[in-house]
């Protein structure tokens, strides 16, 4: 007795399929099925995951899709061989591209005359209606069956008889199928919930939209034998044996048009590389660089990756031609070839990296190069790629967005009938950091009864739903580009954003199938750096690039070691600031380590403290073996980088390069899909065989699990470290230009313009107010009295003012200076809203005297009618208005600009804070560690790294500087409201100091926000 299931939906049929491909294949194997088809509705989004699950279960996968023709029949299409796969991809693409995101519309005319390689199962809505059969039989000659799907309904026997009669009348064979939506009957409740979610109703009101029973699961062979005649079950196996297609048969081709006539990809890559070498080293190419480039080009040629490098180079060349700053990173980005091609600005000799560390002929996988572009101009690059290759050959990678705790419980609770306020409260119990179910204590705090059967049902179903794919979204910038039309490889559909299309596969799926992906990513710091370099050239006459910023500057490293890093790249967070005085970076490679070490992977793997102890000499540097010395020597015997873990597996556990790459993929995916456990036995066995201890093997595996959370590759850390150094060097030597560029690039980073301006003022830079007589839209630099430069606030800081209003002010002022407010409003054509915003923000002081007079003046400006456009404004007698008080100005500054150049709010509140025994940040410097103190400040940021401990770093600001507060998870949960809602926070705690870094370990939190009255101060939380 044998059977193959030909009609089965996975959870990539969003809100329909209630089981993953892994669950489905395990269950099918358990029941003894001969094969399993995954036929998600008009999509192949989950087929790569199904392919991997099929290999793991050692059970054949049949590739297919369920579709319904617009106004016509429902079909299950199965791929027989590769020609049929191409037909299916084109059909899905046509149907998806015709419809809005998330839907499809398949027309009869989409089906080509020749559908060779594609088999069709017809699922008749009415077994007595034969009208569709003739058309289908013409489209699928000798490749059409009638699907018999029986689910123990009251009319199974009658339905079978009617379908048999239909088959005889049309001369079509019948086959058994299951219309499977779940791997086991136990998922029935979840499937009902998903159906209600899809239809935006409740389970109680879903009615006939729900299946009448739980029979749409993978049933045992004996259960199937009770329902289906033997010949129908045997036919399913015969169909399965016809389907020989495997995703491994796909052959991707690189684009070819980048190579000019007379060149091969190899010769053209060499030509471009030679040009780049002379550009990088005009005085002569160093011997070591020449040796490395020859070695790299030979390896690239051996692996056939020339077109990959040419593709990335072409994109970067276009960006540079448009003065768009970019920087490459990834497995091959730190090579001499990429340096010569302009893909990266890192001289490989600066970091001593070897190309073979990242690109290996044994692994036989394409190199991975991500390119970061200015975040404001990345869209220009994306549209260039679409224009260069056409939408039929270029598309963005998809991301399979999954359910997380809060989103899952919202959907489940809503369709189970909980009222909106309880849905919100329950979602808040999950918070934003974990997919784990909330503890009963937290549920009780929110007013829930953990013993309630309804709540228990909600939480059980939520736990099942967490991790399920929810929808396809677009990758931040991963592009797939091919020589052949993409829809021959993978279906393409519309993105939500107009002008973009996406392939249906996740980036991990592309890697598994071997499709080229180029990441075109956005990075706010590149926008800021480009603006800063322009300012330095304009105001200081110094033309610099990322590659020519002076390296290894002692003053820059001294600033970094003091954690004076507000606003710079990567090392500006509180966690990084706490690490910097301990690690004290002294050279570029120290920065590479600093970028990588404050990550969940090294922290959870307990790698940080051993490294620091060894660096400071508190612990001897040792290696488990001489063989591992080469792997770990650059990080003092501690594995900090993803590449080191892969090397360790080869050296210490006997992995092949291919197996080590599989370990890397498992590390990246295990949090979502599992799959690391099978490496535990292999690693342990390999290490024990080579003389390593069981304790060492266990410790290494725990570290590998840490990397699964966020293991940072050395190649990416090096590229990020270059931007880190560049931003720090510019902050140290040109602080006014650096801060000006940062503010003009907002929103980005951990810090608001208010904190950036407070910081640059503490560094001695004068900040001038926004003023319509001088300010442009952007912040600018002006000469100060000391021969340096002051920062002039731009009109972009005026909340609610539109850029086109500011640009009109600039153009009118360029003609001649404004005489008065009426002249400004008339020549800049400012409407009432713009005039009031400018007056309230104090930008009219120079024309009116102060805010009150400015507001009075703009109120008297009349809107000009076309007929009276040339009429002059009448001049009213000047009214004496009182000056605004300090408190009034402060309130208005924060409300309209988000900052103030007057006294800090806490300077005005200091007397009240002293009455509460609050110390200032200035006083904390002289207090011995271990003392219990009280401090208060404006909350400017809450940062919670993805560590196991769940600590939150809260940054408070007072009139003298910053106060670092550490809030443990238990306290944050116990005092949730003051922790999350305070704008002015008082903290009682213990002062701790380590390596010059002072923290206040919080024991109690108190919300002092009422003291601020209506002062509009805002924090940047959990970035």
C-alpha cells in the first residue's frame, strides 16, 4: 500500500497552511509516504525551505502550486521537469505582477500554448459541471487529472461517484489528493485561528469559512485506504515518479553585458584592476599588493566569479560618478582587487587580511559583498540597477517576515474575541525583546487570570504561531541580477513600494540555491560623512576621502579611549562607551575588535571578559593547541569572529570547508529554524578524536550558539571600523563640521540634534541660533571670533516648517537682505502657518526683537490678493510687549526646535533637585565608588543590547553632562511605568566605576516629569 500526497500547503500559504515544511516532511516520512508535494497558493516562496526539509527527511519533494484562474477552475500544478518549472514561475509572476501586493489574478491567456513539463490536477467545484474540462484538457494534453479529495464528509461516497462519472465523460484519469493544510490533526485550532485572521473576523463568526472537521492533515496510509480506491492511491505514486525536477538543477548565469567587445570577463576584470592599482598607488604599486592581487585574480578566475566582481564594480562606479559615498563590506570586500576597483576604501595591508580567509575554492560559493550607500541617495542606485538590467532581469530579494510574540498574540486574541483594551494589554506583556510567553506574575499585574481557560487557549495558540511566516516583505537592498529572465528561476511579484519588484525567495534561500545577490544597503553615517567631507573642503580647503583620512592618529585614539564618542559610528552606544576605556583601542585592528566585541554573540558566549583580561595582562594568553594558535592569535586565544569559528571547526573537529560553511549557515539560522544540534555531536566527536577535552568542546559549542544570536564577521567589522575611525577623526579635528553634517543627515543614530548640539558646545564650539537673516535650510558653518568655525542652526530644525518655505527664504535673501517681517513674508511668499512657525521658533528675533513681538508682527501681515499684489503693507504703531521670561523661552525652544541655546532645563530645576538630594553629573566625578547616591536627569536614551541578562542602559542628561544608569530587567519590570514613561527620571542607586567609566546601578526609579511642566523633551529609545 503506497501513496504520495500531491496537494499540500505549508505555512508559506500565509494564514492558510498551519505547519512548516519541516513538520510536514517529518510526518509524511513517519507515515511511509512515497513523496510529498508542496503546493502553496500561487507562490514558490517556501519551496527552498521545503527542498531542504525534503533532503533532511530523505523524502522526494514535488514542486508545485495551487492556483485559481480568475472566474475559472482551481488547479494544482506540479512540475515534471525543468521546462515545466519555468512555465510555473512565469504563470505565478504574471498573476502576481497583475495584482496588488499580497494577492494575485491569473487569467486563462497567461497559460502558454505549450505547457510541457507541467502536470495539472483539476479540483472541480461542482463534480457535475464538465465545461472547464475541455479547455483544461487542451492546455494539458495527457497531463491532466481530476483530483479526488475526501475528508470524511456526509457525501464522500456520492462525491467520489460523481467525480468518477465526470472522469469517464471527459476521458480523464482520477487521482487521490488530500488538500492538506497541517501536518497533524492537533493543528486544527491554529488553522481555524489563521482562517479567521485572513478573513478579518473572529473564530466564532467565521462560520462556513472554517473547515467542518480536522481531516486536512497528513493521514496514515490505513486511514487513506478507508477512503480512496487502490487505483487512485496508486495513481498518486505514478504521478510522483514522473516529477523528476529538483531545485538543484537550476543554473544561474551572471550578467554578460558588462564586458566590452574584445574582452573576456577575466581580461576585463584584470584591465579594471590594473587601472585601479595605478589610481590607488600613483607612486608605484607595492610588491606585496602586486603579489596579493595576482593571487586573488587567479582564485577568482579558477572559481569563475569575474562577472560578480564586475557587477559590483559597475554599481559602485555609477554611485561614484554621481558623488554618492559608498563602502563595500563582506567576504571578499577587503581584498586588493576590491580596493583597486573602488568597492572598498580599506587598504588590505592596513588590516593584514587574506583573501582566502573569506573566499575558498573548497567551499565553492560566491563571495559576498554588501555595499553601503548614503541613506538619502540609495534609491538612485536601486533605480540605476533596474534601468541597467531591466525589471525582467533584476529584482529585490524578499524577506519572509515572521510572527513575533506581540504581533502573534494580538492576532490570536483578537480572533478569539478579546476586547481591544485586553488585546493591547496582553501584547504589552510580551514587550519588544522576547518571543517567550510572559510570566504569570506579569499577566496578573496587567489584570489577567493565568488560570482562565480562554487565556490559556490564547497563549497556547500564540506559542504555535510565533515564528510562522506572516507575509513577504522586501529586503533592505539585496538585489538578484541575472543574464536570463529572472522569472525562469524564481517568481517575481510587486513590492509594496511603487517602482520595485521582488523575487519570492528570502536571502537565505538564494544562498541555498546559488543565486547571485548584491546588497545595496543604506547607511546614514555615509550621508553624514559625505556632508562632513564637503564642509571640510569648503571651509578648510582640505580635500579628503575615506581612503586618505590620516591613519593611526594618536589624538583620535585618545578621544576614543575616553569614550568621547557621541555621534560617531558604531561605538556611540552606552554599551560601547562602557567598553572603550577598558579596551583602549590604540590602532585600527583594535577598532575592528571593538566593533565586533560588544555584540550579543561574544557577550552570550562569554568571550568578552577573557579577552579583556588577556589584553590587560590579568590572565595569560593560552591556546588549546598549537594548531589553533594561528586561528586565535590575533584575538589573544578567544574566538571573536564568525570566520574563526569556521576555521576552528576545520582545524579542531576535522570539518571539511564545505561542512564549516554549513555550520556558518546553521549558526545564522538556528534561532529561527533550529538545526544547530546536529553539529554538537559532530564537533564534540571531532574534538575528542583530536585530543581536546570534553569541557573545551562544550564551551566552544555554547560560544557557537552565541554567534547564532549575532556573530559578527571579521570582514564586516573591518569595513565598519573604517567608518568608525573616519567619523572619530572628523569629530576630533573638525567637530563643528562633523556635528553640522550629522544634524543635516537626521534622522539617524542614537542621539537627537539636541544631544549633538549639547555635546559640541561642551567641546568649545559656538552654536548660533536659527535666524531667517542667515540660516539656510541645512545647518551651516560660519567664522567665529577665534578664527575657527561656529555652527549656525538651520531652518530644518524648526518643527513643522517645510523645506520649500526655507528654500524660498534663501532665494529671496540672496536678492537683498530683509528689511522687516512684512518684507520677509511678502518676498518669500510665506503662508500663515510658516510665519507662525518661524515666529514661535525665535528665528525672527533679528527682525522683531523677541518672540512676543515677532508673533505680534506676523499676525499683522495680511495675505496678498492677486489684484493688490503690489500694494504696500500699512505700518501700525509699535506696541510695547514684555520680553519673554527664561522659562518661556525654554519651553518655546524645546517645543519648536527640540533644543535650546539658553540655560539647560535642569539648571533651572537644580534647587528643587537639591531639595531631593540629587547629585549632578559634575559631582559624581569626585564621589568614591560604592556610595549610595541619588541623581536625576532628562532621559535622552534607553538602550537594551540583545544580551541574555536583559540590562538596559538609560542615559540621563543634566546641565553638566551625562549620567549612565544601569537598570536590571527585574527592576524594569517591577517599575515599568517610570522606566518607560519618565522624561525626567530620578534614580536611587549605587555608584560603580571601572576603568574610568562611572555607572549608577539603579535600585529605585522615580518619575519627576511633572517638574518639567509642558517642556517638550524627547528620548531615543531602544535603537
